[in-house]
C-alpha cells in the first residue's frame, strides 16, 4: 500500500514538473520550444550525481562496517545514477541537433558526463567479474571510492581544457542567464527527479537484497 | 621498521627483479614504438598539425602502454603467494604499495625518456630546449598513472578477465592525467614554448589526491 | 636455538566465525593453545584447517569472534609478535636467489645483522651451496626448505604450518621433522595442519580435529593423538 502511494506521489511530482517545464517556464527568445529539454537534462545530471554520491557514501561505509546492506545500497545507487546519466547523454544530442545542426558537441560538461558514465559502467562490469560476494562487495566498493574521488578531477580538468580550446558554448550555461522563474522550475524538476531516484533506488535495493539471499541459499545448497 | 625503510627494501627488490629480466621494460618500449608508428599513418606527421597532435598521441601511447605494463604488478605476487609473505613481514602494508608505485613510476619514466628522442625525430619537434620541463611533466604524469594503476592492478588481479579489466578500469580514471599532461606537453613543444603552470599544478594535485586515497584504503585492497 | 623473547605465548580463539558469502568456513571455533604446545590439526579438505591457520597468521580477518595472543590483545604484525608461517605455497620469489629471498625478508622484519642470520639459516637448511641459484631452479623439496627457512628467520615463538610435509621426499621430511623437533624442544608453540600420521605428526603433544568448520575432537577432551589423526581422511 505504502509502495503504491509512493509511486503515485512520484508520478504526480513528475507530471507537475513536466507541466511546469512546458507551460509555466517562460519561452526562451533564441531557442524556442527545444530549450525546455534543459529541465530534464540538467535535473537528470544533478540527480545522477546525487545518486553517485550516495553510492560513494555506501562504499565507504561498506569498507568500514562490512555489512552487506551497504553493498546493496552502493550498487543500487550506482545503477540508478547510471540511468539518470544516460538520460543526460541522450537529451544532450536531442537538444543540440535542432539548435546547432550537429549531434554531439565536445562541450565540457557533456564530455565529463560521458567519462562519468564510463566510470560507473566499469564499476558494474567489475562486479560481474568477481564471483565471491564478499570479495565483490569489497573490491567494487574500493573502486567506487576511487571513481568518485576522480569525478571532480575529471570535471575540473575537462572544463580547464575547454578554456584552453574555447568553443561556442552550445548548451548555454544553465548557471548564468537563466530567468528566476526558470530556476524555480528547474529546482522543482530536480526535486521530482530525486523522488523518482528514491523510488528506483528502493526497488533496486530490495531486488539486490533478495538476490543476496537467493545466492546464499544456492551456495549452501551446492555445498550440501 | 619504518615505512621508509620497508619501502626502500621492497623497491630494491622490485628493481632487482625487473632489471634482471628486463621483460616489462622491453615489451613496454616496443609497444609504445608500435603505437607511435601506427599513429603516424593516421595524419601527416610532418605538418603543423603534428605539433598539436603530437603531445596527445604521446600521452595516449603512454597510457595504453601503462595499462598493459601494470598488469603483472600484483599478478606476479600471486604465483607463490609472496603477497602473504610481504604482508606478514612489513609493519605498514602501505610500504608494499609505495614500493610498487615508485618502481612503476620509474619504469614508466624510463621508457618515456628513452622514447622521447625517437618521438622528437619522427614528428620533428624540438625537445632539447625544454627537456627539464618535459622530465617534470613526464614524472608527474607517470606518478599519477602509477598510483592509480598500482591500486587498480591489485583489484583486477582478483577478478576474471583481468587482461581486459585493468585497461577498462584504468583509462577512464586517468582522463584528467591525459588532459592535463597533453596540455602541458603541448605548450612545451609549441613554436613558442612556455610552461603551463596551471596544468602542472593540476597534475600535482591529482597525484596527491590519489596518493592520499591509496594511503587511506590501501590495506583493504590487500585483504584476503 | 634461542627464541625471540615474548613471554607466555598462548593463542586464544574465541568464537571465531569465518563466512564467505553465507558459507561458513569456520563456525564458533573456540580454542586455547598454551605456550610450548605442539598441536596437530586434522580434518578433511575443506574442513577449515587452512582458514584457521591463516586467521592465526593474521592474513585473514575473522567474520566475528576474537583472536588474542597470550593475555594481551592481538598484535597486528606477525613479526612483531614473533610468529612464523609456512603454507602450501612457498611464499618466496622464483626470480630471486635463495640468499636474496632470505635477505629480503630478514631486512623487512628488521632482524639485526641480517647477513649473518641469513648465512646461518642457509647452513641450517642445507642451502648454502645453492644460495646463489634462483629459486626457480630448485626442486620441490629445496623450495620447501627455503620456505621454512624464511619462516624461521626471526626465531619465532609461534609457528603455524599448513601441511608442511607436502611434496617432500623422505630426506626432506626427515629434515623437517628434525627442525620442528628442535623448535618444539626450545619451547616454540606450534600449530600445524596434517594429513594422517608421519614423522611430523609424531611430534604433536595435542591433536584437534575439524569438520565442516567446527571442532569435533580434541585430545584435551580425552581422545588420543593417534585416534584423531587416524580417523578416515580424504
């Protein structure tokens, strides 16, 4: 029952966010309708990073406490973060093409997001290559820590690189020149996305917990 | 036994082992040579572009070579379980990492410096006037590659498909090194060479951040 | 042979559990090994002997329970609390010579006058003539000698051995038994896992049997060393 309620709330929030994005936010003079994808694009980016941050905390806690729950949270948050990061990478070209006629721009943020995506895909791949559950949890947690520590360095270095080789900023800096109303809509959208993230995270966590139990039972059965 | 003393002794062992067989050094040097030659078929090596692309190609070659060279790092400690012997003998497990990353940095630096004249000839770039600066960049970049590479080599040694896994884990993490090192090296090989202090400083920060992370979490990488 | 001075060196396992993802390698193991005891650990493959030894060597962390040495809390580094470990694997470098290997570990452990100590060990282990040969060129028996020499470098007060006689020819086994007897007579506490009876098992003053991670027999409880070791083995 609680689950259904939560889903309903998330759907409502997303619906409200979408409505706000289309009808409440003012029109952009230069880009017209397409700019509204910003609300999805940027909110997803922020949500993805939030999820990866949760994964990082879970990783540290696993290394410290060695309780499987932290491992479940770590992988769930990483996967959830990857979903939102994929949305960023998909909406990027969708935004760029009608406005500039090209699909991919090596814009600093988008490029960094791509590297971020690769990092967490590697994290998941690593997990598939270690069979023993405790080893898998520990080693992937350690990699997760290294990966997250790298994130600011990746974003920083690529942004600096772009200042060395400047290009017209295709995406526009959401942090500058946004109408205050747009900001409000953006933050609301982020809030709605966070609710969605929590829902996905929770479902994935429960799934991982169940998987853990099944695997334990299977291994015990194999030995017997 | 102090950390410094243990590290020195272990470093001696790493160097002695490698210089006795020279397997890693020779294969790494040949690999980089192959990459440099192959790259030359993808653009005009004597054109103006060569100067701009050259430093990027060089560092890409170093990164690829490193991701292969770092694989045996912890794998060779598995053959006779010498890793356990080391863990039993040293007072601080970080000494094991320090020694290995110091050795790896040295090996990388050696191959890079040996190949520098070859690169300079092939792509017609003057390196002598800026040699000392190049050595600095090579050192900082190689240190970063080694710190992360040594840590990840400890992880990949415990997983399946380790030959493919190490590059997969390593290369995205080293994006900042590639970006910064390429910029600084490019500036040094420019028609009007100059020292890119921001980039150099960035490399030092990267090295410090990951050395600290390794120091904090290294012992868990060695757990059984 | 004088042993490193440590004081009453008992090993105490209190409710040690070791889980590998839901499977128990060791379950509720509680044992106290007194100073100078020579304990034979028997059990089938997979009964937990190796795990118990590696936990005692501080290479593996127990999932729960406490490990302590004498009456103080467990000391982190085996060298610091004077224990030697001999495993299935030789734990020495094939690409180094016998002398280089021993010097490496002697220096790492901070042994005083490492050169002299290594020379003495090489003589004792009958390796002096081959000291400049790479371990890679050694026979199985000789490699085992290097391994044992490595473990005995700091004259440990505790010795942990995991099937030390495997792969040794009669000559090697005799040498090992002789060496271990000297250690035992000098007061070294020993815990060794064995398969069945041999010259080495004859040294045991106590035997313990493990099955599926639990202690199922102990000479302390009345059974004889022979009976525990003779129990059907895999």
